[in-house]
C-alpha cells in the first residue's frame, strides 16, 4: 500500500487556467483533456475552480457556435464569472480516504491538493479514487462484491417521461443518473450531464418561450444513452472501479441473470467503501 497518502495518488501536474480564460476555451480544454475540473490560478495562487457541471449550467455545451455571437456575448464571457471561489482543498500529507469523504460529503468529483505552504501541487479526482480501489482492495483479502454495496432502491424513468420530470426527480433525490426502464427491462440511462447538455431551455427562454417549452416536454428517450454499460451483482468492486475509470462514467446499473435491473452502483458507493475499509 502506498501508505494511503494523498500525494501518492493525486494527479500531477494539473491543467490550470486563469480567471480571464473564456468559457469557450475552458470547455475546449476540458473536452481535449477529458477532465471535469480546472483550477483557476493567479500568479501561481489558486483563486477558484471551474467544473464541467458549472459550464453546463451556463448552457455552454448546449449552444451552437452561432449562439456565441448573440446579444448575450457568451463568446467573451470569462470563467471568473462562474468559478467557485476559495474551493475546498486537502493537504498532500493527508490520508486518501479523507479526500474521498470530503468529495462524498460535498458531492464533488475533484479536489485540489495543497502542500504545507498552501501551494497547489496536484488534484484528486474520481479516477484517482478508482485507481486506489483497484490497487489496494486486493490487500484486504476480502471478497467485496457489487451487490453488497449497490443501491437496491433505484429511482428510474419511463422512456416517455419528460426532461422536465427528469430534472425534477434528480433534484429531489439528489442523484446524478437514472436508468430508463420499461417492464423491468433496462432501455437506457440518463445522467445530469445528458440533461444539461441537451437542455438549452434556459437560453431559449430568453428569446423563444415556445421553443423552451418544447424542449422541456420532450421525452428522455430522445436523449438517453441506449448502449448501457452494466455489471452483475456478484462482480467484484475492483471490476466496477476499473469499468468506471476506463469508461469515464460515475454509475453502473446492476442487472441480474434475467437481465432485470437489480440495483445501481455509483462512485459514491465506492467512496463509502473506501472510507469504511481504509480510514
């Protein structure tokens, strides 16, 4: 075991941006690097962080390039206007399970790592937690399987449910993904990212209320991911972590031998296991 210390598992060096970076450039950097968070620095000092979710909430991915030249002048907008200021950090000398707990409690997917002088030296992401699980779980000599950690009460959608309903339920349940099910058979999955990426109703409502309503009442079947990656109840947590890391997803529907939905395992479930077993 790498002593379970954060500095041994963090990602470094970290891709960063300045407060003057445009929203469009930030989006393009995230897409190119396949990352979810960008710390914002001024002369080497961290002053904020921008996440993919934060960009999604500004309608950035949903808008066509044409929209960047509208009266909203989004093309010139800077990350300073949407970044989270004074972000939560963890010390590089701290235990990795503590980082997992902070991420779980605050529902964040990345957390900057600082040294004793408060200088950012790395970042811990969900992928780093997944790497930890794959490397260190075998050392426990325990057979930890999906069915013992998955959420059995799965909140699902019908294929004809609207985007508005999906938004409502995700907000109410505080969840980030919902399987789409018909007669107990898994048809697809919708994530909060899917909703925000496909829902430009907030932008449209400023210009065309009728079109905004049309977007919100469209069915989740139109935007759901149909080729769903699933896992079996008896699969190991190591396999679950490996799949999530490689496919860059944060949840796996669990199907039984009859191809019926038996549960769902998420990155939060793996975080809880790390806290329970290694803290």
